[in-house]
C-alpha cells in the first residue's frame, strides 16, 4: 500500500471529499460547497487525492469533474481484510462471553 494513499486518507477534508464522490463525479465547486471548504482548499485536497491515485479528473467543457478511482480502494480493502477478520473474531469472542454471562445470570 503506497504511503501517498495513507497520507491522502489521513485528512478529514479529503475523506469528506471522497464520501461526496461516492455519489458520482462532481466539479470542484459542488465539492467545496458540500464539504464546507473553500474552492482553493478543495482544489488542493483534490490534487493530493489525484497524486495518490485515488481520484481521476475529466474535462467536461469548461469544468473538471472528479471521480473516485476504484482500484486503489480495492487494494486498501484487500490490505485491511486480515485486520477486519481479527476484529470480527474479537467481537465474536466478546459476544460469546456476554451470552455466557447472561445465561449464568438467568440461572437460579
């Protein structure tokens, strides 16, 4: 997993932009308004996301539309999979322990 991807995802403003792009391609102005950011600030965030390979930009007449690139997200998901399994196993064990405790408390 590239360091640039982690750096890009570390910022809450960039994560907010990615959340908006889940709905489909958007121009900078829409993203800025929806995220409550300035247009220059949004453009800087988009540059970081683009350089990390997380978004693509396409020209549409006078505007540029930004869209999520799915491949890096799939790589991130694949990298997180073993950790997710570890977390799920821990939650399952906790659930089993809570169920056992509830059963013990119900017994006379």
